[in-house]
C-alpha cells in the first residue's frame, strides 16, 4: 500500500509540473503572489521549465506573421502547398548538395587564407592611418620662428617636415638673431661675423644660447662645490689631459669622450652618394661638431701632484671619499685598457693605472655646450 501511495504522489506531482509548465493553461487563484498557497517559490524566481515555455511562446507571438500553411504539420497540408520539382531541377539540387559536402581543394584554401590576411592588413592599416591634415612647409617655417630653444626637440618630432626644418641653416641663423644682444659678452668664435659660415653653425648657435638665453644660463650656474659628481664618466675614454695654475690652486683637466654610435658626417657622406656635404671645405655641414660626446673633468687641488699619463685609456671606476687629513676630499680614478662591462668584474692589475688626487677642493664636470668648457677645444 505504501508503494502505491508513493507512485500516486509522483504521478500527481508530474501532472502538476506539466500543467504549470504549459502557459496556455487557465490561471488559478494560487498563481498570484498574495495567495497563501502560491505555486511561485518565496525567492520569486520561476522554474527553468516554466521560464523556457514562456520564452518559446513569447518568441512565437513576437515573430512576424506566418502563413497558416507553414504552421500546419506535413500530414495536414494539401498537395498544392508542396513545391514539386522536375527531374532537371532535382538533378541540379542533388549536384549542389553533394558539392557542399566535398572538401575544397588546397589551392582554394590557400587563396582564402591569403585573402583573409590581406583584409586584416587593410583593416590594421586603416586603423593606423588616422585621419589628419598635412600642412605645407611654409606654415611650419612660420611656426618655427616662435619656437623656444628648450622646445626644439618637441617641434622636430611632430613630422618629417619639422625635422627637416631643424636641420637647415636658416632655422639656426634666425634663432641666433632672435636672442642676440650687442652688449652680450660672447667669445670670438660665437660672434655674428663667424655665424655666417654654415660649417658647424648648429654647434655654435647652441653654445651661444648658453650666453644669451636666461633659462639656459641658470642651468650652468654652480652654487656649491662638488655639485656635479664624476661617476657619469665611467666607461669613457680619456683623449686629452693638461693642468693650469689659477691663483693658489692647481686645476687638472681630463677630457673624456663617450661612444655615441654616430658616424662622423664626413664618413657618412662617403656612403651616401646623394649627400650634399662638401668633403673639402664642409660649408653645408651645419651639424659638424668635433666635441660631440665629449665631457671635461676639472679637479681643483691645493698643490701640484705628479699625474701619470692616462691618455687613450678608459675610465673604469671612480672613487670620491674623504682625504687623509679629514679636511678635504680624495679622488681616485682607475684607468684600464679595456672597458669593464660589470662593476664587480675583475680587471687585470697589470693593465690598470690608479690615479690619485689628494687633497681636492672641488670637482666639476663640463659638457661641450657649457660656457666654462675649455675654450681652446671648441674655437
């Protein structure tokens, strides 16, 4: 008896589910939310079966009007509702259906793949080529007359025309005339008469701006001793060294040159047949700069110190610490014939020279554009 009651309960529950899932059944009082015996659970969510039935019925109602013959089953339709084909049409349809299941040849596949790649490249190029306006060179030349010296790099990076303008002699000559003052104390190599030469014009104008332009003048002013540390010279080659007596102190100068990876303009002109650089006089080479990548180290000492010859050697390590008397500094420069890639790498002691300067009162580093850069190296 118990088994029979269980089976009856299961059958009743299945019937209840089916009646609940069918959306076309009559709505009872228990289907409302305020009823005590509501069929909807307390969470307010419908079961998956009822939800799917409602969706299907809504899709059928929302779909466009369909003819009555299409809604009927095949056994309820008349013969006039069917499309009867002739023998020729039947053969054509069978041939097309068979060709759909056949594998296409490899050549067609490769052509389809290449065509897809080309379409993707076209899309990528269209995305990369943004719509913009191209202005003529005359417009950029007018704008170049109002560019500040510290904004020349940004102006040159706008487009190819602006980059070309910054490599013309007219641009640098106008920049020099804009800030030139007759009462300014300029060295002989930076006077207007010498600026008429195109050879090395860009280099001379940059050096002149550090005498004329206020913002660049403030960058080169030193207020305290040991402001510029010499650690930036590690890995550079010493190309020149000398000393000079100024009042009661001895100044030792070391000229270093760093490898910039740029060829000299004359060497580059030999490889380029279309280059207009004059190899004999160099009148058209405005970028000529023999001091490119050069830095001068000035060490001020209280007395004369015998310094070994280190020209042609590479500075591998710099040590700046307190001297023996604890009143001044001591500078030690380790030179070698080879460039050490790592600071912890061992260097052959036989090919190294340790240059020691003690006592040291001041250490300064001058770039090639600095007004205090030694005059005899850039005239």
